[in-house]
């Protein structure tokens, strides 16, 4: 037999004993509290999730920048909060950038809309987010010949370059862009020739690719150029067997005999010509050579033993030699730069001479690690070069910057 629910409800509603009404009223208190707290908790969770998304986006936006990462992140956060109808001053925010990581934090309070009648408010919300900025380096070519002229690169008999991890990029599209004569052996990862016309007179050219997309010069006017002092640290002719040169400007210096020359770590500015005579020994650890105009140069007169490495930190980290490129007249005045035969050269760092027509005479015995050469034109008459690996400097990014959130 079916239950008559209507009659039972009428009977309860007519009950005058009061017990049910009291119990029902008491039951409403915890039920109302539970519902109110649940609604406020949902609001808090939604607000926190929204704030997390905003702070995540802010640290990503800041980390993408090359400078003022914190300022960018703060501005992004304030703009987003304002756009959503919030007052940014109601939020306590902190941002910090170090070791390629941008960390952001934000917190605030929200009122208890429903549960305030039962519990003490307001409720707090707070989030933290971190973004890592990383540059995935593309290895740059280790030999770059930049001029678009006929015979921009010439390799004569006896030129031997063994560099299995190295690429040679020749920018000329003229006819011929490059000449390699018999007895040449260039064994590299790739010889990238922008033009399609070249002459090979029996040379061994491994991995030659004509009509190739050469890499643009990433350093032009990007390396900070120092102010040139008015006074000279050294000048004139130097006799004797041992010389130690402090950083500074060296003016028209000539080293007679066959001395040992030690360049102390730091920036050495070459004003005019520095002539180093045959059979000298050069030690330059943690050194950068700067040429302030196209007439300044170092002339090595054969039989040189040289060990030179770029600084490992500071403004000129990884830069061994560079020249002024912010002066148009200087850039239009290409000049020769000659390296005569050497007994041994051990080099490391960027050699950036885009305004120089570089010639390696006699036999240069060259052992290079983490090097990049940028020349206007290049002639190698005889050489025994070995590059153990390609290198990248820290002056400009050679790759793609990526950012991602991290824990």
C-alpha cells in the first residue's frame, strides 16, 4: 500500500508540541554555515586561481626581456589587475630576478560574502610563480668572410684547416667568390658559400655547399667600445728580453730582438702599429685587444710563439680581439692585417676584425679552442690549423631565447 506523504506532512505541520520546529531550526544553523563556507571557499579558490594565472603571465613577460625584467613584470601585473577591476594597491607583490630566473609573488585578502556571519574574515589569497629564461645557442661559424667581392676568400697551396666541428661561411656572391688552389685541405663540418661561383684548382674541400644561407654578422656595433685614454701606457721602441705590459693604451710600440712579451689580464688598446719581431714569445691570458681605428694593428714578424686567451668574465668575456665599428668612415676604410708565420699559436676567443683584409703568410701553426673569426676578406697562403671546437661569446645571443615556468 502506498505511503500518503501529503497527509503525513499536514500532520507534522499541525503538530503543536514544538519539538519538530525547534529541531528543524537548530538544524538550519550548521546547514547554513556549511553552505556559506562552501560558497566563500569556492570564491577564494576562483580568485586564487585567477591571481595565479596573472602572476604566471607576469613572470613570463618579464623573463622574455633582456633587461628590466622586474619592471616589466610589475607593469604587466598592475595592468592586468586594473583591467579586471581590481586596485593594484590592494595587493602586496614582490619580484626578483637572478641567475636567469624571475620569481614573482602576490597576496591579498577578500571579504567573506556569506560566511562572515558565522566565521571571522577576511580570507587570504597568495601565489608564487617562477619563470626560467634560457638561450638555446646555435653554434656560430668559426670562420666568417664578410665582404661581397671577387675572390673574397683565397686558399693557396699548403693551407690545411682541420676543424670537424667548424663551419666556414663566405658571404660573397661574386664570380668567383672563392679560390682554392692545389694542395689545399679544408676539412670542416661545412663550407657555406653564399654565391654559386668558385674556382677549385684541385684542393680538397670537404662539405662544400654553394648557394648556401650564410649566417649574418651578429656582433656588428654590438660590442661595447671603450673610451680611448689620452695618455699612453707604453710607447716607442723596447729593448731587452722580457717585457710585461699592463692594460691600457700602447702607442707605436716596437719590440726589438726576440723577447718574451707578457700582456697582463685586461683591456689592451693598440694605437697605431705594434710591431713584434721574429721569434718572439707572447703570453696573453685573460686579455682583450682593441683597435680603435682601421690603421691600428699588431704586426707579427714570423717565428712567433703565442698563447692568447680571452677573459672568462666581465664586459669583454670571450673576446680576444675586436675593432671599432660605430664609425662609418672607419668602416669604409678597409685595411690589411697580416699574420706572418708562427711556430705555435694557441688561441681562444672571438677575433672580430670585419674591416680588415687578413692575410696569413708562410706557415701559421694554429691550435684554436672556442674561436670565431670575422674578417672582411681572407688569404691563407700556408697554414696548419686545428680547431678543436666552435665557440660562442656572451656579448650577444646567438640562439633562441625561451622562457618557461618552473617549480
